């Protein structure tokens, strides 16, 4: 073939070769999109969702090439999706059980991100001051043993409240929920009857009541229906202008859910926090501790499958437990204690791609 024809043939086919080369290169870039962006998908707990959405907004401003979506579907859903590897990270207020960890295809890490309070909220006309509840009374309301708002045991702690002779309608979560786990974990510690009949679970068999999906669903049902009582994360009560009851702690003090009271619960439990950071801080012994407090966790595989996604995930979580903590208090969450931040840093630094550190 004459040289001129060969040059012409190569020139014709050059765009094709270039297209194939680009396609092969991009095939290896699983975590990156056509414009060089890295996309992450997370799902799980509704408990920290207001804060996580703030984090995603602020982090994306500083990292425009990283796009992160978080779906608030409940801790049970978050655990299932991270086990199935259909998300890049899960989120749960309930630490995964040993059985759940063994069901995952590889090693999962728990990274605490923030602390919050589960509160008892209610819709009761004519009651202006926050109600007070003793632990045994809460258990018996949710067991269906106390059925009237003016029950003598409720009145004993609320002598100055004008309690109606109305039926109590209990509202609980309908989905697998870390908030439910925290609440039932607390009830299992304060009531032998509850522990025997129901126990601590993300999806307990509720003796009474009606279900709502997510913290959002329970909040909506309580807000719309008179004479209801339910449990939700503190941020949802504040945002929706719903009351939060004071709860008697092990020291005999009725404590309001607050950032300081949640921090006190974490401080009282720090000495017993294990290396894997899976810990319950409900019914903590501190005099000022709010008794239904909890950490919430991001769940991530120790060895990431994709370098770009793994690096973006590590950067996001690191940013969250440092820069992101400054947004916690305004949204009714308690920042991590400094000791737990250090231990969470160790967990983040343990994440790898192909056995090599991502930070």
C-alpha cells in the first residue's frame, strides 16, 4: 500500500482508537463521573439526618468534585444496604450485632459521628409545662398497662398538671430503627417486665400503639393527633415545636434533654467504651446525665473496593468529626467528646484500599 494511503487510513481510524482508549480508562474509574466528580451513596438512620444533610451541604461547598447523597431510611435499612453493598456507607444508631457483622461479606467499621437524645413527646391540650416521667411509668405506658393520661402514677410526678381523662395513644416506629433500639434498650435496663416481654430491638414487637415510618413519621402522627405519646430524636421535637418530657435518671433527678445532659451521659460511659466503639450509653449513672442518650455511627467497610470513593468517604467522615461538629449544637446534637474523636480518628485511619491507607 502506498505511504500516502496508509497515512490516510491511520488518520481515519485514529478517532476510533482514541475513543476506545478513553472508554478503557474510564471503565477503571468506577468512583468518578464523566466530569471527574466522585459520587457516594449513603443510607440509614433518621436520627442524625438533619445534621447529615447540613454536613453534606457544607462539605460539597468545599469539595465540589464530591457528590454525596444520604437517604434517611432507618438504621435497619442502613445496615441491610451496607451488608448488601448497595451503598457506599451505612448509618445506624444501634451498633451492629455480632451476628449482623458476620453476615457482611467483609469487615465493617463503626465510626461514631455525634451524640443525640431520644425524647418522649406528646400532644396534650391544656398542658403547658413539660411533663415528668419515671422509668417504670414509661415502660408501663408502652406495655399498655397505663392507658389513661390521668392515671395516678402519671399524676404522681405531675401534680400541677391538668391531665385529661383521655385514652393514651402510643405512637412507635413501624420500620427497623436505631431510635427504637435506643429507646427499647433503655426500657430493658429500667424494667424487668419490658426486658422479659419485649427486649431491646430495632424492630420490636410492640404490645400497643400505631406505627410511623422514620422519626419524621412518628413526629407527624404525634403532631396531628391529640392525646398521643411517642419517642423521637430531640432535633425533630425542637424543629416541630413539640414538647419533650423530663425523664428521671438513676440519680433520681428529672433531667431535660439537652446537649450538656447528653454529653454527661457519654462522659459517664467513656470508661466502659470498647475498642470497636460499639457502646450503649442509655441509663448512664452521672447525676446530670440524660438517660435516653446515644451515639450514632457511620458504617464502612475496612477495605474499600474503589480508591476514589474510599478517599472521598474518608475525607468526608474526617471532616464531619472535626469541622462538621460545629454544626451539631444548633441542630440539638452533642459533639463527640475529645477522647472519642481520637478513637474515631484511629478507625478512619484504618480504612484502606488494596490494603493501603486512604489517609
